[in-house]
C-alpha cells in the first residue's frame, strides 16, 4: 500500500501520547525535579590521550554548596560499563583514552556551583601522542590502548575462492568508500534524575533503550542487587541507538547515593557531543567482478572501522557490517574481512542501521559501476544477481524465506521519480543538473545468532477493570504505545479506555529484551498473540461462572464481555463489564509469555534470520557553480510484512530517510587530533525543513511468503540503509562524478574553472 | 529596572525585580537581569513544556512568544522580558487545542515530540502575524526549528493542512 492518510483510512490514528506532546504537558525524564534536588556535573579530561599523575579534589569539596565530589576511588563495584564488553571506566584512574573520558563528578546545590567545583578539581596529566586514525592504531609503533591491543574485533568470512572467482571475470571494479562520524543528534540530550528512596532503593529516571540492561549495568557499578534499583526510562526525546548504552546513569547514581539526595544531570549539547556515541566511521574497500552477463563471480571486501576509545557495541556493529557487505546478492566467491580498531577518538557505538549504512553505500556503488562497465542497466544487473526466496542468507545461514528483494526491486518502479530516471534536458541553467539514482538492500533484524535476544510480556485484568499489558520496551518517539493500542483493539475490540499500557519501568514490566535492532514491533505482536488465547479463555470462564451463560457465546468488546453476534451495533450493554469482572477477584486473570527472538539454527556469530528489504530512488539537483546538492525527491519501497500502524511506519521511513540524507550530504562530527571540532548544532548540521523533499512516497509491501509465521517486522532502521547510495548514484547521473567519501563534498562537485566558460557559452 | 547603574547590575548578577505577563498571569520575580528566560521558565517556574536542545539558538526547541513574536528563550535574558507578554506552549490554548496542535496530532507531525512545542510556537507566530499565510511563509517560520525524528514529512503535512483548512 502507498502509505498516507487517505489509504490508511481508519488505521491512521492519533497517537495516545500525542495530546501531551503538542501541549507541552508531557514530562520527559529530563524535565523532572524533586525536592532537595542537587545538580550533577562530570569532569572530562579534555585530553584525547594522557596518563593521569594525580587528581586533587580537596578544594572542590570545600566549596560551599557542594555535597559530593567523586572519583574512581568512590566506585563500590565495577568501575566500568559497556553493553557487550564493559571496558569503559566510569572514572579514569590511570589513563585517559579520549577527550570525553570522565575523571570526577560533582553534586551541588546549583548548576553554577557544580560548574565552579569542577574548576577547582586539580588533575595532573602527562600528555601522550594521539592515535587518531585506525591506520595509526594498527601501525607497528603504536602503543596499545587496551590490554588486548588496538583491535577490538575482527571478522573473516569466506566462501569459495575469490582468487579463482576473479579469474573468470570479464570486468572487475575496485573502490574504497569512506563514511562519516554521524551524530545521533536526538533533540533531548542525555540526562535524568536519580532518587535515593527511604527504603534504601534507588530510582533512576533516565532514558535508555533497555531498562533491564541499565539495571544490570548499574548494579555491577554500585554493587547493589538489581532488585534494589528501579529504572524508569520512558518517554524519551529521541535515541536512534545513541541512548542504549549508559551515559549519565553511573554518575547520577553514584552522586545521589553519596549525597543521599536526588541528583539531576542533563548534558549540555557540547557535553553530549564530546561524551556521546557516534556512528562508526568506516573505510570499506570492495573488489567485485562479474562475467559478461553481469553475474557476480567474486566479491572481496575489507572493512576498517574506527570504534574510538571503548568497546560498547563496536564488535557487533562490525559483525553486522560484514554480513550486510554481501547483501541481497547471490555470489559464489566471497571474502569479507573486517577490523574494528581502538583509537583516541570519540566512542563509536550503536546507531540506527548498525553498520549496514556504511557497507551498503559501498556495495551499491559497486553494482552501479559494474553495470556501467558492462553496459548493462545497473538495476537489471542487480536483478540478475538477486537471491531467491529460499536461498541461504549472506553468511550462508538458513534464514526465513523472503521475496523482499524482488518485491522492492519491482515496487520502487512505481515511484513518480523512477519514471524520470531516463529523462534529461529540462529547461534549466546549464550549471544546474538533475539526476536520478536507485539503490536497494536487505536488512537483518534482531540481534543475530549467538547473542541472547529474549522477549516477553504480561497481560492481565487489573484492579480498575482494564486490560493491562506490560512490556519492558521503550517509547522514544517511534510510536510503540500507539502500535500497542492498535494491536489491543484488534484483539479485543475494546475501547481505548478499557486498556492500560505499561512500559519503561523495571518495577512494573517484565524483561522483554531491548528496544533496538528493529525488533520491538515483531516481539510485541508475537507476545500478544501468545497471551491472547489463555487470557480470553480465563476471562470467559470467569464471566460464565458469574453470569451462568455458556462461555462459547462470549466475545470481548467496548466496556466488557458481549454476547456473540451482538457486535457490530452493540445494542445495549455488555453482559458483564470489565469492572464487574475485576470486582469479583483477579486471580487467574494474569498471563505472561517469554520467548526468544527467532534465530537461525546455523551457528554463525551474528547472522540474522529475519530480514526486511528496501529500495530507494532519489532525485537530486546539483549546482555546478557551488557544488551544492539539493534532494528533490526520495521515495521508498519497503517489504516488512503487514503494516500495523501506518502513521508510525511512514514516520519511521520518512525520518530514517532524512537522517540518511544528512549522513550523505552534510553530517560529520569532525575530529581534529582527537578533539571534536563540531561542538554544537551551529557546526554539526542536520537537515532543516529546507533541505528535504516535501513528500516521500513510501510503498509498503505487506505480502509475505505463504505460511510465514512471523508477521509484521520492525521498520526502525530499514529506511536509513539504502539512501546514501541512491543519492550518490543520482549525483553521478547529474554530474558524471562518483562520490566515494561521505558526506558529499561540494568542492568535488564544483566545475573546474576551465569548464565554466563552456557552460556560459552553452547557455 | 535597569535605569541606573545598568552595567553594575549586569556584571554583578545582582537580583532585580522582573515583572512580565506569562500565559496571561502577572509574574513578579527577583532575578539577575541576565538570567536566561529558558532557565526562568524551566527551573524557576517549572514550566517544562519549553524544551532545551542547544542553548545557542539553533534548534528552536526553546521557542516562546514575546509580544506575539517567536524568540529563542535560550538567547533571551530576563531584562528583555520586562513588562512584556510571554506565551509558552502551555499558554497557547487553555481549554481546547489550537488548530495548529490539532493538525500536528492528525497529520503525524511529531514522533518523540521534543521539538514539537517549539514548532508550534514558531507557526503560531506566523499565524499571528499573517492572516492567511502561504506554505512558504509557514515554512520560513520553521527555518530555526530542527526535528530529528520526522524528516519533516509529517510537518509538511501539517503546513498543507494549516493552509487548506483556513
Ligand atoms: S535551546 Fe534555544 S535554540 Fe536550541
Ligand atoms: S519529533 Fe523528535 S525531534 Fe521532532
């Protein structure tokens, strides 16, 4: 279906959290305050690489209004964090590995006093040479930044024999592609409030994409049992992967426990830039060869990923990149080698698309180049290489059958922009050029083989007579709550007022795994399916006992249980209301489910089982005088199973598309010698309303292969992954120049001085 | 305020009386004249509908109306509000939703919602200034408002709605 309001009809619904968002009534976690609340600040090294000789906090402690000053000596448990590998110190003790490294934290009565106290902390450093590129880090005389050296993780995937494969090729293209250090730029910076409770527990109000994981990490740091920590983690002012890892939490928690008062920390944008995660900059070299029919015979890839100072999810991101460097294409001889390398740069980590965006830019560039060299339409060339429904996955793993790649390959051709693909010569000034480009890919969801990826939920009738569901998932804007509301209405035909949805509070929700990796929609859909039958059975049984009516005659509806056949116009009232049922006791009306995200049976680390597909067509305008690129159109065809919530789905693709437009044309958190040069939103630019096409046509292909039991897939990431290569191909179409380094540099696209007079003449 | 010794007062950050109308109510405070309006709103008065995203006037999350015009409250100091009429997102409409707010709801003009109060204020300012603004005038009004979630798709739908519904 074409996703828009008209086509969606009654499924285009106002979000349940909408009213509070448009009136400003919604209290984000960084908006909250508590009586006696102190303000926390973190001291950052400012040096990308240095040995710490001494830290003196005595003066800061004496400042009036200061309630706590903490360093590494004050961490009761593990002085480190990291989702996959906890190797980032909460507070550095001996060595500083990037300019955002924390040395101390202060809680004071006002932000100004806290800031002043930071200035009174005296640290002596011995500054060390900065390792600011992966190449330097791998060099022979580079010092190891971590005990294991400078390589966080390596991948090496092979099948067939690439050397042999290349021998049979009539054409081989080889290119190196580079991608930027993109910043998530959630509008709400990291922050939260930390409240020590009277019973000795700690309540954390701070955004994350996985409350239970934060609880586990904090329990390790604080040496407190997990049950004594409560994480309240939604609503969130944007995350995109960036708030999945701990950020303010260790500092806020330690300061509040030490001062025995609530402590708030809310990063300034500059602190968010310096301390926050970014997308891994990658250098991807691909050598790809094909026979004269365009059939790819050999594909050889190296990936060099700058993971920055600490691990977080750098290893998993590299695994994902390795898998997606092969993509939806069937190729006999493949070799992909990747390295994620430590440097003294800012920490790279999880970011929407998870390593896919970088390698797909490269892979799709290869497809275009091969097509040109062979004089085969590159889109046709892709078709000749596309995987079939039941083929093995990119890493040779069994995966859920999908026609997605073929569906989107065809689907995108319905876009109005596609139709302009071969048109040229609009009436324009000679230095204005238009071009159209296309790209496609397949994107894995879930965490992949070998990584625990549990899911679960709870359903019950609660004391107020509402159908209550609870999930350990988060609302960062994607529309989870709206999707849940729609699914519940589909299941129970009840009113909005008959349900209660609980998320984002570890005291009230079960563990459901993370809200990442495009997994949430699919997991809540499965969980509700699992719980619905037993819940209804129990509900009807109870209603039958209370009313004496045979349970087979029942169905749920607005306000309560109705007699079958009465639905549609619901003549009078339910035979028994949910409240009446609740008043008669709630025992036996509570259900839960626990299961695992579907995973491939083949033991290949990180390999994915469920895939979605996307194709993107972009139309650009390039001004050869300035080199500036304007994106005139960006349309998508997405195959991700049935659409539950069209407004949410459309929003994810539109928003993901523009985030990727930024990645392609303007965004880069520039680092110079280990220091961020882009300190705020005046120098780190993200797209404004003037940089984007007014409408993106999004065609959602809902049809799944027959018998597919997995239902709707998540679409949180797939809208971002194939945009860059489509735009770059459109730029080539317009200018004849191949961009290999993102973001696109206008200087590269400007016509040379010699070319300009020709243009004027032509005009 | 600030008639005599303006400089001394500013430099030393001495509290001075500040009075302005905020969402229709008279407010009297004692604050340093250079205290930022955003801090007065979010911290002193606990009106957190006005958001904070960059503190340098680039993101627009902090927009408020001062005498009907949109201003970045992160760049506005207390003395600049003296005896003015300030309206924040909380004061846009009392009982029912403003039709700009309604359009955001119906068109999916937001996701995380953090940019939304600022967007609505900026559009309100255009609406107050022009009776029948065009799409491009409305868009111009959002030149200083960033949204990271929506890609502006839903916001474009809002603009179309505002023009067609008038
Ligand atoms: S906080 Fe004022 S413009 Fe960003
Ligand atoms: S809705 Fe999240 S920034 Fe606009």
